[in-house]
């Protein structure tokens, strides 16, 4: 299957590690030039170098904090100056802290809103005119399975990420006529730094060991393993590509069967 990504220009945010890095790598493997961004310059540069070396593609890096409107503008400007266009946008960010409802004050809610919803709004809004000018494009907003089945001890994610799904579906309706597709991907439990952090925090909260938490979740996954970042990246790349040219407005989980509802 030809994904039609050869020579396309992609921006993947929060892409120095984990799922975002895997998305950038997979896009580049399939022929796209990619701009990667994250806060820590050393880790980001390492990712840029490794992806460029493995794929031979044009990969650029810019350090940015996605809670900053100014940094987001700089990321968009850098992508346009590097490639002259943006065909693919993959929005990703770090996750909000775990905890129960009464653990969080207004400041924590505001931070989570800025990181996991407002950054997506800003990035989507910034690329629309650029994609329109280029005759279309594909946006994939990364969220979490928490939008399909709220997760224990993750109230900030459960509440705020739902907004990303509402936004993506609305944009799919509004932008279809411009040839811009907008979809959302929901990673299940994926073996990254973030998963280790979440399991450690939950073990502390519940007075259990890390293995007890991990084994308990493991047992609920029909495919019998946690995801690798590449598992998520392959779905993102498919949706970003021309192979998915008739797919817009969907919210797809990649979770080994974890979500128990019908949809
Ligand atoms: P990770 O910790 O491996 O990587 C997070 C990436 O985001 C890193 O590149 C980090 O530098 C970057 N980042 C964090 N905060 C940032 C900020 N303010 N500005 C710019 N970059 C920032 O995590 P991951 O597992 O790849 O998770 C990526 C996203 O997917 C998170 O939002 C996470 O909550 C979500 N998610 C993860 C899982 C999982 O099981 N790992 C499941 C569902 C959803």
C-alpha cells in the first residue's frame, strides 16, 4: 500500500521520546520530512539525529514548551521555513499529573487545560491557513483511551482530553471542504516513561507494589501485552497518509482491546 507520504512535510509535537518520537520516526521512514519539538534540547537533538540517520530524511528540531503560545508560533514558523508547507500535523504533549478529583486546585486544572487542550487548539488553528493554502492536509490529534473509558486516578486526563475529541470532530466537519482531514488517536497503555510514572504514582497512592499495579492492568488487555510506541505510530501514520483519504472525524483507540465498550 502506497501511503503517499514521500516528500510530504510533517510536524510532530512532543516528539523527543515515547509515542511522539515513534510517530516522527515512522513518518520519516515512509518518506516525510519532519519537524520535531520538545522542551529539553539535548534529548530532542538526540532524537533528531537518530531519526535523520536512520531514515536519511530532512529532520529539523526546535525546542518548545507546548504550554506557551509564543513557542507554538515559533514551532509553526520553523516548520514553514524548513519545508515551505505543512501537510501533516500530529499533536502530542506530555500527560497531566495523576490523582483524584479532590487532589487538584484551579492552578492544576489550568495547567492541564493549557498542556492538553489549549496547545491542540493553538496548533490546529495555526496550521489551518497553511494547509488551506497548500490544498489540504491531515491532522492527527493524540489523546488517550481515557476518552473512551475514564481511567482510575486520572481525572485531569479523563476530563480535559474529551475536549480534544469534540474539537477534532468539529474541525473534521468544518474543514472537510478544504481537503483537511482531522482524526484522533487514543493510545492504550504504552511502554514509555509516562507509563512507568503513572504506575509508580498509583502504586504509592494505593499502597501496592509497582508489579501489582502493572499486572492488574495487564490482565485486562485482551492482546496480553502493553503497546510499544510503534504500535500507536503506525495508526497515526496511516491516518496522516493518503491511504486514509476518506477517513475523517474518527477517534480510534490502539489499545490491544483494553476498552470494554462497543465503540
Ligand atoms: P513520554 O513521557 O515518553 O514522552 C512525552 C514527550 O512529551 C517527551 O518528548 C517530552 O519531552 C514531551 N513533553 C512533555 N511536556 C512537554 C511540554 N510542555 N512541551 C513540549 N514537550 C513536552 O510519554 P508518552 O507515553 O509518549 O505520552 C505521550 C502522550 O500520550 C502523553 O500526553 C500521555 O499522557 C499520552 N498517553 C500515554 C499513554 C501511555 O501509556 N504511555 C497512554 C495514553 C495516553
